């Protein structure tokens, strides 16, 4: 006897009517990251070329990439290598 297998997670595009809290695995939602509130901090930074050559980033860049915003005091602060 042959078993027929199907991927239950791939076919769960619509939540169950009986279980509104069911996890939906197959969606067309696109995750584009945070909505940036400010321009890239590197655009006006005098150390931008140095960071590019040394593969480093400051606290302002890390916050801007994750939250879309940064404090002016974070520019050129806590430089570290990009992982």
C-alpha cells in the first residue's frame, strides 16, 4: 500500500474557520523592513568613505537599519565592524 503525503503547512493559505488563531504559513505578504523616518545617516557623514573602506558602521546606521530612525548624537559613535 502506497502512502500519499501532502505538505499541510504549504496548503494552509486560509485560516481555519473553526480556529481563528490558526497560524497561516503561506501568505503573499512582503516584508520590506522598517519605514524610514529619516534619510540614511551615511549621506551626510564625513566618515562614510572610511566606513566603506574598513567595513564598519556606527550606532546611527545600526539604528536606522533596524528602526528607520536614529539620534543625531549616535552619528560616528560606537564604530564596529560589520558581521
